[in-house]
C-alpha cells in the first residue's frame, strides 16, 4: 500500500515537498497584505508568537498522526485514536483545503497572468497605470476565471500523473533561487526614495493600531502559511520515512516559511511607501506595488528590471504550484483510497469542484460584485471562513484528540522514532498539545466573539 501511495521519490524529496506546501502565496501575497491591514510590526510580533506557540506544536501533531497511520487524512485520524468519530476531523480538513484551493487558484491565476504580461512588457507605465492595469484585468468577466482554471488544471496534471518527482527535483533548485531573488528585490526596494517609512512600518510596532480582531488574524495567517489545520501536513507525513525527525523538520520548515514571509514584507512595504501605494490596499497590494519596483528600482538598467520581473513571477507561480499540489493531494488521496477509484478519477472530482469555487470567487471580486455572503465578497468570505474559523478549529480538534484521547506511549514512540530522537522535547510538546494549544485557540475565539 505504502509503495502504491508513495509518489514521492526520496526522503529529502518529501521534506522539500512539505516545505513547498508551506511556502507559497501565503507568504508572498497574503502575509504582506494582512500585515498592511493590521498595523505592521505589531502584527508581525503576534504572528511570530503564534508560529512558535501554536504553529510548531501543531505541525508536529499532524506529522505524528500522518506518519503513524500512513494513509489518507480521514483514515489516519481514525487509526491513531482508535475511534471512528475522529475521522470527521479528517473530513473537515479535506473540505477546508478544497475551499482554500478554490480561492487560492484565483490569486495563483493572477500571478500566471502577470508572468505572461511581464514577458510581453505590458506592465510598464507609471504607478497609476499599474493600478489601473490590475483593476481592469481583475474585474474582467472571463480572463481571471480562465487563468484560475488553467492553474487548477496544471495542478491536476501534476497530481493525477504522479509526476511529483519532477516537481521535487525542480524545487531543490527553484526554492533557493526564490530566496536569493527575494533578497535582491528587498535590497532594490529598500533603496527606493522614501523607502525608510516602509521599513519603519515593518520594524517599529505601533500597538495602538492593534484592534481586537488582530490576534485571530495573526493566528489564521500563521496556520494558513504553515499549511496547518487541514490535515495537509498529515497527508504529506503519511509519506515520510520512519526515521524522519519530525520535530526538527517542523522547526526547519517553520523557520524557512517565516523568513520568506518577512522578506516578502521587506520587499513590498518600502516600495509601497515609496510609490504611494496604501499599505492596507488588501489582496491587490503586491500586484499594484511590484511592477513599480521592477521599473523604478532598475530604471538605470531596464533590461535587468525586465528579467528580474519575469523571474520573480515565474518563481512565484512555481511556489504557488507546490502549495496547490498539496491541497489537491489531500482530497485526491482520500477519494482514491476510500472510494476505491482510480487516482486520476479521484483527481478529477477535486479539479471540477475547485474550478467551480474558483470561478465563483473570481467573479465575486470582479464582474459580479453582488456575489456576496454576509456582506463579504465570496472570495473574502471563503478566505475568512477558512483561515479564521476552519483552520483554527481543525488544529483545536487535532490537539484535543492527541492530548486527551490517544495513548501517551503511542505519541512518544512516534515523535521520538521509538526513543531515538527529540526525547527531551516530548514533555514540552505534549504539554502544548494537551493544554496550551487548545486553551489559546479557545481564548482567541472567545476574544473574537467579544466574550472576553
Ligand atoms: N501554506 C500555503 C501558502 O502559504 C498554502 C497552503 C497549502 C495551505 N496547503 C495548505 C493552507 C493547506 C492551508 C491548508 O501559500
């Protein structure tokens, strides 16, 4: 079974794939715009707190469940707890990741379009033109939908054909390249006139801007960025080998993920302040800021700016793809193994459902602006519902299950690879999972709903 399931080639490959799942638009697109809307540095401090206190223990929890069971999320939750009812948490995760894939594909589609537009040199012009370009494109009835569907289809091809190996190999080169390129763009962006205000915004906390919902937003962003709370990590961990050090892997991935997010912030804000883009412009933030950076920072060498722009969008598309693959894989593994249908057919179920969600979300921020739920556009609603309700809920239930309904010995054996690694940290982790994580998530929920 394990071999038939495992489309992942090597040990290092699966860890890379997990890092690839974490690093994506969550870091480069969502993190900057959330930071911009929530007061800059203060938000980042809360975010890092959430990563350390809730994110890393949460990641380890999903790793433990997945590697223990070596099967899809639904079955894994049942296996480790010995109770079928807990399988519902697996189902919740599969549902959540399907919805996320739906709206994520909209933004991934925008990136794909920007890649082609930058090759064609269409993103050249002053700040007004760049803003206008995004407005015109994103409110078109057809184009953004088609780009979004194209992205879901590319993901489908990779997942259904099981060509993950190629993706793994590519990510070995492309992920470090993304990191290097980010550093280059950060430097360029910080050298723009007036960039200091952006750096100040990112590094000097102003707690007066922190509203009562910021904590939940930081929590949601931390979970979203680590791919936590949907059994996605659990599904990937089911392909890990027996001697993978779960704690160390979780810490490495969380560190990499956080570094990339902060670099993305340092890339966007100095430039945004320099060209006068409002830091709280929301989801459009990176799309209306970056083309300016590529032109203005390299105005003396337009060819360099042109090439860096193309490279950047290409790498962003790749980073988004390694994330969408992971969301697609959760459902595909489930349908394939539980409905006993072929992997390809299983993948199609997901592709069709996600494409429909993607089109509706895309229309809701563009051509059909009355596609609203509870006052939010469908796209914002899906984002809010998943990041601020479903992900924390998934992580809360996972923690409660492990902390209170699974034998401590099973957890110890799994986390420490039968007593060979990370032994010293087991008690700390177990404490977090049993008390700290559930309590904090509950408190944050209660705070959000005004109870405390
Ligand atoms: N973490 C990814 C990013 O930052 C997005 C992602 C991939 C995700 N798989 C997930 C988010 C599962 C939540 C759940 O872009």
